[in-house]
């Protein structure tokens, strides 16, 4: 009877990073439009010089000058590998061509620009480069820069511009739970949920570490037959003094739900203090915190 040889299973071990690619940007201009921005040049979506499909982009640079077009930014994780691909060709009046990768920090400022000098091509040529993102990069863009001769305007033709993330980067919160990106998913993560039977003596929730949590959604659910008051407290450290964010308690009427939203991540550590206006005879009070990790 055949036996399974476990020693040979190692031959099936293929790194996921060699297989997993996520396409975060693709521009073929086939809808007749361009989302690239231009600097010291003009761009035209045209159908006379086309690599594939119906249209390609024509970039015209004034004689003796340098100009560029740039893609929209796309998110990236520090240290992640990215493959950039463009298809291009130039006329005889382009004297220099560069592929530039622009890395930006969270504030939008440029960290640095990786630059590759490309060979000029009179026929369509495909160029790919794979590089890793800087340690503090959160977004990237492709910039195609060209220089025209002193005697005439120069034209660059572009098609099939692509960005592929290589490998799968999964972020986790402080409790090891996978985090999601609001741009990719519509459903928020449940960060905290608990219920209490309240009295006139305040009860406090645990301290919540909400670092990196954007668009925090609070739901105060009062099934008591008496109003409940909630004070949301914050601090820069779990061991430091907590102060009220609003300055006064939030009233949650009896048998109702009171939603709230906090769009800033300035408040890192949060806890809530809740109490009933008078001793209720029935019901519970619940706190639910949802949000998006970016």
C-alpha cells in the first residue's frame, strides 16, 4: 500500500510573497481619459500611436525643457516590494527619459525619489523595476520625466502603467487582531463591546488603546428604564490622568441608542465612565466602539 513520504512535502513550500501580487494602480487610457497630473508639459489621450487597446497617452515637452507626468498616489507599507511597469516610446526630439518613484510620508511630503534612466525607444518598449519602499513611506507615485531637444518640442508616448504590491502585509492591533483598510473594506472592526447594570455610582470601562484607529464610532445603548450619563475620558498614557474630552457627560435617554463619532486619532487612550440618573429597575447599558484601522 503506498505510503506518504513526509520528507518530500518540503518541495511544495513556495513562499507566498513569490505568488501574491496586489495591483493597486493600472492605467491603459482605454476609456479616453487620463488621471495623471502634468508639470511643464501637456498630455493628450490619442489613438494614433497606441501600444494596445484603443488609446495611449501623448506627452509633449517644450523644446529645451524638462517636464513630467505623475500618477495618483497609492498606499504602501514600509519595506514592501513594489513592481512598477510602463510601456513607452519617444520621437526623435526627446533626448532623455527617466522613470522616477516618488515616496511620500503621512503628511504628504516627499521622502525621496528613486530615479532610473531609461533607454530611448522609437518602438514600444516595456520597462519594469522592482524596489522596496522606504521605512517611513505610506504612499507612492510613478513619475515619467523627459527632456526635449533645443530645436523642437519632444513627444513621449505612454501606455499600460502598472503598480503591483508584492507579498501580503497584514497589520495587527495591540491585541494581535488583523486590521483592515477603510479604502478596501466598508465594514468596521469591533474594537470594544461590554454591557453593565448601572446604578447612581459611576462604573468605568477598561482603558482602550485606540492608536491608529480612525473614524471611531461610539454607540451607547441604554435599555434601562431611566436616563444614563456617559463621560468619555482620554489620556496620553494609560498610567496618566484621564480628562473629559467633551467637558460634560453625554445623556442617553431611557430605552434608546445614542451614536457618536470621533474623526481624530489625537486621543490615544480612552475610557468611559457611566452612571444612571437614579436607580433603574430593569435593563442594561452597553457600550460598543467600532472603527477603521488605516
